C-alpha cells in the first residue's frame, strides 16, 4: 500500500522549487535559520492546500512570500491576491517582500519577520460546519 505522501504530486514540485531557489530566497533562508528555534521553524516551499509558500512557519501560522518584478501587476498580482486570501482564510498571516528588499535591506526584512514571529498566533479557523439541531443532535437531511 502506498502512503498518501508518496501519492501527493505536490511533493516532487516542492523539491524542485527548493532546488531552484532564487538569490533572494537563499539569502533569506540563511537568515531565517538564525532565528531562535523555540519561537519558529520555517519550511521552504511548504504546501498549504493547493499552493506553495516560499517560507512557512506552521506553528506561528506565518507565510513569507518573496516577489520579483513580475508580481507587480497583471495576472500575477491577481493570482497572488487569490493565494493570499486562501492562506488568510486558512488561518495564516502573509508577509510579502520584494526580492530587492531582501538583497539590499535584509536586516529590515528580518526585523519585520521577527516581530511577526513574536506576535500572538491568530486562532485557527474552525473548518467544522455547525451541527443541525444543536450539539450532538445531528439530523439526517432527506
């Protein structure tokens, strides 16, 4: 029997994305690893639903996205807004930085990230639908 993970087609894609990192992603990754482990554990190209987050800290419900110039407008901006909405609806906070901010002002970027990591974790949205007829009184729909 195959495990669910081996059947998940996102895993090979995430591995490829981790291999093909940009200079900005590499630079930020090295700095993220310096954060105290008790407060954060970031993953690169983490899957969240159908999407890949550049960096995600699941315990802190935080996603970090790095954007190049192609994200400024047009279809990429609309796609980014849709994905951000999905992640926010899944209980994540999303921080976006331009690649050139990471390359030229990594200390400023890390300051913003450190503040987000130290902030209280937002409550996870409750995915369970309300029960009909009150707690424990499920009624069959006909």
